[in-house]
């Protein structure tokens, strides 16, 4: 695995954020840089990863009450760094930070690779939860 430097910081350069979010196709975020910067600054926890050249190549963003729920809002890894263990490292570091919190929740795209990735990290899809399935409700505005 390449070497990455991890940092806990909510204050990131606008062009770094837009570059990373754009690189993974998250244009709804990248198209409004002011809202993106505000979202990160108002998040509970932001973990970043930079490569040896100092380029922002990974990010995890959490919204949490730090007691009962941890909502893992964003996990991004630059396409050039994917499949190198960086996404796993980001999620594991978030889970370590919030080990004391009962509920860890996330939403993701309906792609087989996403499901396999998060299940490998201990997440369970709501409909598969045991002893009884969970329901998930989402409302996403335009």
C-alpha cells in the first residue's frame, strides 16, 4: 500500500475539496463549493488522507452526537488511489474514533462492490439485519 498521511481537520482548501469530490463524480457537492466547505466545517469529524506529494486523495466525513449515533456521510478515495486499501483505512479509523457509539449508519450507491466493501468492514444492510430487519427511509431534495 502506498504511504498516506492522515489528518483530522475540517478546514480544507476549496480547490482540494472540489478536486476530490469531482474526481469521484460527486458533482452535486462539487458544483456548490461554498456549501461543500460549510458542510465540512459543520461536520462532527473529518479525516483526510494525503499522498506523498501532499495531494488530498481521501476523505471521511461524519455527522454525530458522539454518544448514540455516528452517521458516516462521505467516504471518498481518488480514483487513482482506489483498490490500495485507503478506503478501508479511512473507515477503520472512523470506527475506532466512534467505537463507543452504538449506531454507525451510512447510505451508499446500489453497486455490488459497495455492498461487499462495507460488509467486509462489519456493516449490515438494513433488510439483512438480525434478529429483525431494519427499515431505511431517505428523503433527498433537489
